[in-house]
């Protein structure tokens, strides 16, 4: 059997069907799966103690003999319990185990035979005047250890505590790990970190690291093992990025050089404002990339209101000036239609090629969405295929097989996290040569995240707001304070009377559905497809009572219509289930002031631009992520009019949810909030949050804490790929990229 075969061996053949069946529930099916299931923490072994000397709350290890052990049912609370009495020869101690079914406890009962000796580790408690250990870890001489000396040795080590399940407790996982780990040799475990790299950094081999984390003799042993495994994860990620970049640079894109007298210059001349320094600098970076033969892969990020649309438009016009076409891909029809209006407004006569009043240098912008009628769609398809449309704006409908371009030179993807890998790739691979790609995000990404997930993209950041934009003030409004709520709705009326607009955002559409309708944020799902990469999770006890209904669009609209403060005010409804015509009508009525209050889900979260909108009210605000709240707030304060954001919440003062809301209220800096987001949430798997599916994930690497590790791994990865682009000299590392990341995840790393 080869080394690879040993790691790929199914657990059923090594551990037996019964044990392997339980481990499969945790997603562990092969020897390598089990070895990569690292302990989440380590218990302290504790000092050996005499039973008489035990103190309540103390963590202890006791050598004792089993006197009795019996499983019995619990009538009062259901389930079963095992009570065992152990003695050190003078005093006794009770051991207690609980389970839903008696059968689960039979294994303990079979090991805790009267007369057997063991080491029992746990925290001392007291029940009805008797000292006890509840669910202690233990080693039985002759069963778990050959003799007392070996048992004492085992019990003196840190105790690995594994991510477990009721049917597969941590002790069983630990025993299974030892069964597969103990026989392995260095030849059985190929090491993704090349020997020269290990030697230069004094890192243990992979097998040594696995033994260190699973069977540590001292705390510093498992700490060293984790450090090595953390570096390995970073190296695999960064080498995948470096390899993708090297492969891409071998492709040839059609150069799209700038023209001094083209559409870009004409747009600049008609803009009613001057570009910010950041917009001009980033524009030059993009222009140079478009003029080259290496396909551009650039992430354009900026805080809300930083002016990304103008930067993207100038890039698209440079491609049109050079004889090509550009496609702008938006995540929703509402946002696609908004982009069309914004681009036409910015371009004016420059967008009306061939029409009366159009500029001589003009191009044409075409909208293509799934809900268009057949006649309109045929016309849009024809303009894209013939090249008459220099810019094609659309939703996922742009990705369908029937859409053809004459010469696609640039793809701009707005809100990248809402598109899957395959969708983005459908546009990237159009035509004989790959188009340039510009990925925009309005969710500020901390440098550490960008370095890990988008490390292969050139990153451009717009760090300043255009002049003339007013600041937005944010306040948290306790939902139970009726006086404050009444003042909130009174303020809505005051804004409407001044000719302004107000958004009211709810976490669901209908009163009888779960939170997270078709376009609301999923709760308890930091990595739900279509949600923000940095959306926060609820923490168990911090969640609101189940009996309190969440605000819905339909019920909130009825409530507002009935309030005396809003008598005579027309209220619009917006959510993802509405037909396209209804969405357009609602947006038009809102923008014109005919329906100046809009009750909506997060479908208006990004891109929607109504300068007269001054107030954003978010109901059940604790249900939304930090970054998402920041994006919602960005829908107001988009002109010289001051903005106001009110976060209505039931979150208790001092709770994690309230801390999140207070963070949003304390700053308008999206990058600072994104860092706070990572700091507050259970960080989880950054790759998984962005690209769901598959069981591979970041296990130990943490993008905030381990930024220095990632930087070091990046430098090593670049050197390795520069010396050997195909990684033929480091086959174990190449295999780790293929097997651990998988082709879809590796593609994701490139495309962002």
C-alpha cells in the first residue's frame, strides 16, 4: 500500500463499520479526514488527589478502584444515567454520566467493572452532600492502558477535546485517532511543506505535527504542532494563488489602450464634479492594466459613497474607445436597472449612439434581464451580438448560452459575493481571448481577508468620499421604548414634509415566514450562499425570544399606513418576489416622491441611489450583520442632505448583539467596521463563507490573528512557483492544493 493509499484508506476498513459509521456523521470517512480533525482545545490533566482532599470546583485526577456501576432510567426528566462509585481505599467518589438512551451508556458500564482500577479526571461537584465527577475522562488499567504506570503517564498529558457529537464522544474520537495514527511512518504521510522550507523554519514534519496535536506530552508540544499546521494551511492557499496567477499570465488578452480624445475624456469633461485623488489614482492603475496583454484581475473596493461606479464606467469606456465591449453584471434586477439609469445619467448624449441628439463619439447601453419581454430581449441580444451596444448591463441573464458579444473586452462584476464561481466563469471564458475583469465590492474587506481570499487579485481601494457628501448619523432605538418609536415615525413625517425620502427595512417579507425570505439575510448562517462574507451570526443566548415576531414588509406597511403621523403619505413595498414591472414602478414612485416611504427587505442594500433619501430605519436590526447594516446606511446621505440611520432593536444592553449595533453607531468607517466584524463574530471559514460546498475548509488558520503567517507563506509560495510553476519538484504540495482545496475552491481564489 502506498503512502497516499494509507491516508485515503476508508475508516471502515481500519476501525470497523460501527465506529466508522459514527465518525461519518462528523464528515470523517478516511484516515486523513480523521487525522485532520484536530482537537478544539486541551483539558488540563490535574494533579492526582486523595478523595478526602477534594475541593468543590477543583479540576482533579484521582486513581481509584471501581466499586459499582449501574445504568438506570430517569423518570422525572427522561433519558438515562449511569452512576458509578469509586474508592481510593478509604473514601468514595461518585461518577455520573447522562444520555438520552440507556444504550449509549452501556459502553461505560462495560468498562467500569467492579474491581477494575482507573484514573478519573474532571471537575469536582456536589449532589445531595456527595462529591461527584460528571462525565469525567478516564483511563482503565488493562483496557485503556497496560498497567498503572502507563495509565499515570497517559493521565499526565494534556487531554485533547475534539469537536464531537452525542453519538461520537470526544474520548471515542481520541481512541480512533490513536488507532490510525500510531502505526504510521514518515513514508506514509507525504508532507506538503518542502523539506528545505521546513529546515529553514525549524518546522516538524507533518507526521510529527499530527502526533504533537493529537498525543501531546506537554502544552508546548501541541502548540508547536499547531503552528506548523497553521503555516501549512497558509502555504497551500498562497501557493494555489501564486500558481493561478502564473498560469493566467501565460494567457494573452487583447490590449485596450486609452484614447486621448475618446469617450473617457468626453465623460470627464461633462462630469459635474472633479474626480477625487483616489478615483484618479485607481483609474490610472486600471487604465494601465487594460492596455496590457495580461488579463486584468482586479478587486475594486471602497466604502459606501466612494465613487466606484464612475471608476468602473471610465474603465468600460476605455475598452469601448479601443473597439471592444464591456459587460456589467449586477446581482438583482433592481440593481441592474439602477446601474442603467446611473450610467445613462452620467453619460447623457454619450449614451445615445445613432439617436437624435446623440454625441458623435457616443456608444449605446443595453439592459438584459430575465424578465424582459421577447421583443425587448431580442433587440438587446442583437445589440450585444452586433457590437452596437458598447456596454451591456444585466443580471445572470447575461450568462445564458444565447447571449453573444461581438468583442467582449471587460467584465465588471458588482457585488462579487453574490455570484457563484461557475456564473462568473461563464463570462470570463467568452470569446477567443479572455476579457479583463474588474470585481467591485461595496463591502469593505479587511486587508487580512483580502490577503487570504483575494490574494491573487490586484487590489485597488477608494479610501475617500467625493466632496459635497453629507455625513450620516446613526442611533440605536430600543424597540420596547414606545416614546422613542413614536418619535421615530414622527421624524419620518417631518422628512416627507420637506420633500425627502425614507427607507424602512425589515428582515422578512410576510408575517408567517421565517426570517430571511428571498432576499433577507439568513440567520445563523455566516456562510449562506448569497449572503455577505462578513455577515454576523447569532449567539445562542443572545437571540431574541421565539415568541416575539420579526418585522415583515407586509405587516409593517399596514402598521405605518394606520399611524396618524403618516396619514395621507403613500407607502411603497419592495422585495425580491415582486415582478420586475412592480419593482420598477415602486422605485420610480419612490424616486419621484409620489410614494416617499419605502418598506423593503435588503433588496435595496447596495447600489440603489436616490439623492433625496435621508432616513434609513432598520427594524429588528440585530438580525443583520455589521457590514450589511453599513451598506443599508449607505443608501442615505448620498447628497448634500444630512442622513439619519435608526437601528430599532430588542438587543439587551451589554449583549453581543447590542455591541455590534453600537459599533455601527460609533463610526461611519466601513473598513473599521469590517475589522470589528471579524473581531466580534465566530470567524469561521473565510473560504466557506464565500464559496459554499465541500468539506474542506480553513481549520486552524485565522485571517486576523495569523496575518504574519500568511505573509510569510506568501513569500515562500511565490519563490516556489517562480522556480517551478508546475510544482513538479514538490508533488505533495501540488497534491494538497488539488485534494484539499479542490478545483472549484481554487478557481474561487482567483476570481474572488
